[in-house]
């Protein structure tokens, strides 16, 4: 019995194709190239006809062809066929970056010639939205990194029964560990969001209840910020001084703190609300992991009977049945984890945005007291983030060199999952 190999998982659970990360280089290259050329044209360093040729043809062809060649090389590197899909995994950041660039380009197209009639400007903005949006979508499909994700599921294995039983124990332990880790992380995010969100909103209520003309200051602050953003986009710095000076007065600082506290509360509230969705998906994960664990315990009991010399002919079918049930349970747990991790990433993004906005509140408040104190607060904040990122990078490299990261992230390859449907 111990020499009989366990059959490979059913065809419905065949190995998924490689999952690629999104390469931000091509979209950022397109954005910065267009912005620099636009600046050169605004400063009259290049002619109008050259500006339009570079914007419409040169940059578009270079970025698109480069991304397409990189995509084909990646397919060849991993032995994918021409018709195979090698599109990157869509993330919240990649989608937001693509949408932000398209809408920013549409705004510039609407304001680039303020002397034109309104309907011509509207038509040019609509055409820019359609064509540039389609172009960014095409570039995003080809924007893949040259390496696959580290947690890529290996090919299905055929193992003897004794090795199979040990391997599926490891798979179930990994699922339980991931579930506990994600749950603890979400609990921490929820607690932080509750405390900081309540604190920032109480600060907002305190500012609103004060005798200061906060609303008038908010309108003035928004006007100044809009003027500054418009001047930066248009490369028109002739009247850049007055709006900048207006940001430093007492009323503008108080209005800025009020707006920042409200935005901070909104970010942390988004984290708390997403906890409801997390609980719904976590219920499915917990159920699937518990089912896999229950069937795994029964499998251990049946295998112990085999080792004790009982009728192996009868127990062989029972082992196959339990193995199939464990495979299905782990498969459903993996699929549920696919729905769970984006929710945790969403919470992580808004939690970090909330922390950054809370730091901006502290820095703005320090600027109200003294510019030197604000500079100290800013330096300490940057130092804290930089130290954390550097320490994580150094420790990760050290663990990879010693093979520890591989030990904690590798999978046995017994329970492959199908390809994920991605939307770029």
C-alpha cells in the first residue's frame, strides 16, 4: 500500500498559468515623458508641430512597442504560447494610476487652449478621454514584470501515500496559519482605525465649534490649492507667489487642519466598513479549512489501520475518497483566500492613507506653532518610514539567503488552483 502513488488531482484543478506582477515602469514613463514635453512646449523650447508629433506618435509608439516586446520576451522566458495570456495581475494601485493619468490628460486637453470655443475644447477632451484611455488600457495589458510571483503554485505531484499524508498536513497548517495571520492583521487595522478615526473626527468637531471662520478659510484654501495645481500643470509660474503665501497664514492653516481631520476620519472609516466584507469571506475560509482538517484526521486514522495490517483492499478506496475530499476542501479554501487577500490589501491601503493624513495633521499643527517644529516633525516621520522600509528590506534579503523565506512560503503542489480572472 505504501508504494502505491496517489493519483494527480482531477483535470478541473490543473495547474494555473504563471501570475505576473504589474510593471509600473511603462505607464510612469508615458506620463513623465508627456509632461516633460508639455513643459518644454510651454517654455517655448520646442515648436508646436514638434510637440504634437512627439505627443501623438513618438511617445505612444515607443512605450507601446517596448511594452509589447517585453511581454513577448516574458512569454518566451516561461515557455508560454503566443495565444496564452500573459497579462499582469490588476491591483488597486495600478487601476488608480491608469485612471488618474487618463483623467489628468483629459483635463490638460480641455485647458491647453483656453482661447478656443467651448464646444471645440469639449470635443478635444472627449476624444482624448476615448483614445488615450484605450491606449493606456492596451499598455497596461502588456505591462508585466519579468519574474513571476513568489507564491506561484508548482505543478501537481504524484506522491506515495505516506508522503502525501505528510504533505497535506503541511498544506492545511499553512492555510490555518494564513487565516490566523490575516485575522490578526485585520483586528489590528480595525482597532487602529477606530482609535485614530474617532480622535481625528473629534478634532474636526472641535475646530468647527470654535469661533474661527473655518468655512471661509476652507474656501480660500481650496481656491489657492486649485490655482497652484493649475499653474504646475500648465507650467505657468508668473503668479505663483500669492497662492503660496496665502497657505501660510493662520486661517489657512486652521482650515487645512480641519480638512485633514475630516479626510483622515474618512480613510479610517473605510477600513472599518470593509471589515464587514472581510468577515463574510472569512466564514467561507474557516469552513473550508475546518472541513479539510476533519477529513485529514479521518485519513490519518485510516492510514494507521493500514499500518497495523488491517484489510488494505477495503481501506484503499476509503483513502482515495478522503484524499479527494481534502483536495476539494483545500481548493475551496484557496479560492476563498483569493477573495480575502484583496480586502486586506484594500484595508492596508486606506489604513496607511489614514496614518499619512494623521501625520499631515501633526505637521500642519506644528507649522502653526513654528516652521522649525514642522520641519522636525517632517524629518522624524520620513526617518520612521525609511527605517522601517530599510530594516524590512535587509531582513528579507538575509532570510532569503538562508532559505528561511522559501521554507515558509513554498507549497507542496498537491492542491493547484485554476487561473485567476484579472481585469486590468
